[in-house]
C-alpha cells in the first residue's frame, strides 16, 4: 500500500511542489512520509515544510536507503552527480521516478545499479492546479505494481497516459511545452482586444474562459477538433474570416513548427546526456 511507503524528492522546484501538493491533498501517502531535498536553498525547504507538513532536508543529509520511491526533480545538468550518489546508496527494491526532460530510462539505468526499476515521467505545469497531462514510460525492470503505484501518485495532479519511450519526445513537444503555446496565444488575443478598447481584466477572463470552454467541449463531446471547428464556422461569417486570416498568416504552420522544435530539443538533450554518460 502507498500509505506505508516513504517518497523522497531530490529537487524542490515547482514540479516537485506540484506532486507534493497532489499527494498531500489526496492523502495517498501521509505528509510525514514525504521527504524533499535540495542542494543549498534552506528557505525553500522551510517553505515546503510549513505549507505541506513534509520533511525538508539538505541533499547531503538525505538518507536514500530509507526511501521506497525516489523522485528525480532536479535540472538536467545536475543528473550526473545525482546518479553517482544514488548508485552507491540505492537498493534494488527502490523505485526511481524521473521528471527530468530529455533524460531517457536507458540513461538512468546505465547510471544506476543493475536491475534498478526506473519510470520516466513527463508532467506539465498545469500539475500545479491538478490538471496535468502526464506521460509515463517504464524502464526494463519495472513491475506492474510499480506502474500502478506511479499512476496513483500522478493521478493526484491530473490525467496520466502510458506511452512508449520513443514517443516521449513528441509528447514533450505537445503536452510538456503545450501550456506555453496557449499562453502565447492568450497574450496576443488579450493584446489585440485591449488595443480595440476592451478592458484588460475583462479580456483576460474572457480569453481564459473561451479556451477552457473549448477544451471542455473537446473532452465531453469526444469529437475531432476539425469537426468542432466546422460546427462554429458559418460560411462568410466572422469565424470563417478569422480562420482565413490565421491560415494566410501561417497559424497552422507555426503551431506545427513549435511542436517539432520542442520535440527536436528534447531529442537533442537525450543525445547530449547519452554522450556524457559514455564519456563519464
């Protein structure tokens, strides 16, 4: 049972906090069984301790052997040092979850003890409000119980999708980076409406509600986006004029390019880390 397990976070950033918040709110793991660590920011640890009643410790004082689940939530540049420390202290029964973009399960398995169960996790920033689209990919040594536990933890911050490792880069491009695309769109919608005389605060709420409504319509109606688009597009109407302007100005091309760009960067990070491991 998860209630009996101890989970430790190496890294205390926004993603770690989102996961901690979901776990504490759902009570699937008691707050006293949650440990969070970072390298040097004691104030951040105090903040998380006071907010969620978890245990905060400096990374050098984290007792790896006492954890059942280890969440790697540091920046990609710090993964090598973390793996060196883990390899000397980790036990075969401990499950490692990695939320580090671009770091493959193969890379983690190579850097850890032989046979270590590893699951790669890709949430997005909407996890902060429990609405993440999170992907998981299992390493070679993961059991069905490991997957069940991982899904239960991640479902506290949103929806969870199991995908193959080779699909993780494009998932990163779509869902991991996706919220930023929508924020960019919202910036321009808000700017244009404001220039036309609409109140800024009103516009921001209207734009957010419009996107929220469209997303809910997509989920509840279970229709293709092209079908929903056609239903709100009358011939020679305002929506048709707007969509024509989007097309003429490369709107669809820009969206595809954004996803492809993020996907390629995720692949590059994976390749860079693989080369570093060989050199190491």
